[in-house]
């Protein structure tokens, strides 16, 4: 497996990430990484984690499955966190020497699912706050431009505070104790992006296994869906935190809510992420798996 970047991230790509909040990077993960993550995902599906739930289930049992923060119990995920090119991607885009790994997430759509991911921003949901963030969205199967995650370029820099969707409502199986958020009327209504996708500059990419989209936690994204009947979608996503990120306990709720984990580590509102809980990893250094 290639543990370092096979292709250096260019100055133009770094500038695009800073300006647009998103960049598509091609061919940075070789087949061995895709095989490893696919094996980990199959293990995850056979034994879902505590945060797992179905976001959507149709009458003919087509589903959208979500799970997160399983890297410490699934060896393939743990190896990927410590050894993959992700650290080098995140540090290059954030222009820093080290990043903290925050959590992993998986999204699995069965063939033919047409459920559209609601437009949202990630960072308002997190138990952390800061501009210096990179999420790395990796499809493990081919994905068309129409079905891939879509983005509103530049929206990570907008000053607006939008009332985000409560993903806890996406719970057709009525699972108990799912994480929820309850944004108040002090937050602005979310813009109707689908009514003017061209005006908002909505962008997405056709992608192959080995490609990834790196995006800022504050960028508006969503809108994926409309899989053809024969095509499924399997995505592995990792979140990386840079220098300005601090613990943030939000009064309206968090999803995923890491409050318990953070309190157990002695973390308080405003603290930097503790590297015993959220590993702080330098670029291009290989950390052994214990």
C-alpha cells in the first residue's frame, strides 16, 4: 500500500480549497487501500456501531445506512487512519505540519436509492469549532456526477448562520437515543439551493475508487442521490482538524455528540482536541498500530 501521496497536491489545488472550500483529488489511494476499506466496511455492516442508523428506508427495502466513529474497533479503519495518505492531504490543504483525526463516517446506499442528502454544513453539528478542517469523502465504488455529493463553492466563508436540518428526524426505524439538533429561530432559514443550482454554482464530480473530495466542514453540501437501479454507493469519510479547532459544546445539540467521550478525557469547552482521544498526526510519518 502506498502510505504517502503518489502525486503531490499542487499550489492550484491548495488555492482552490482555500477559495472554494472543496477540491476533487484524483488517484491518491491505490487499490490496496480500497480493498482494505471495503473489507472494513463489510465488517461494519455486519456489526454496526452504537451510532449507526438507517436514514431512509423505502417500501421495497432500499436503504441509506449511516454509521460513525468506529475506527478504534475496526482494524481496517484504524490502519487507514494512521497509515493512509489522508494526513498528508489534510496537512497540505491546511498548510500545517500536524492534524488531529476527529472521526470516521460511512454512508451506504443500496442500488436504486433516490433519497437526496439534505443541504447542510457539517461544522455546526460537531462537538468542535474552527475553520481549519478537512473532510475527505472517498467512494469505494464508481459514482456518477449526478449521484455524488454536491457542494456550493465558497459557502464555507459566508457569515450566515443557517438553521440546519435535524438529521435525527431521518429515523424511519424509530431507533431510540439518536443524536439530535434543535436550531432556534435565531438562525436564518436555509436557502433553497435546488431552486437555483446554477446561481449557487453547485458542483460535483464523477469519481472512481481512489479519488476523493476534500472539503471544509463549513461548506454547504448535500443533494446527492438518484442512483440508477443497478448502482449502489459506498463511501468512507474521515474528518481532520487543524490548528484553530477547539472543543465546542453546543446548547442546541450535536450530531455526532462526542460530549461523553470528551468529558471522559477531561476536555472542556474551548480546549484543543486531546491527542490521546483524537490522534495528532504529522504528515508522512508512519505510526505503528498497537
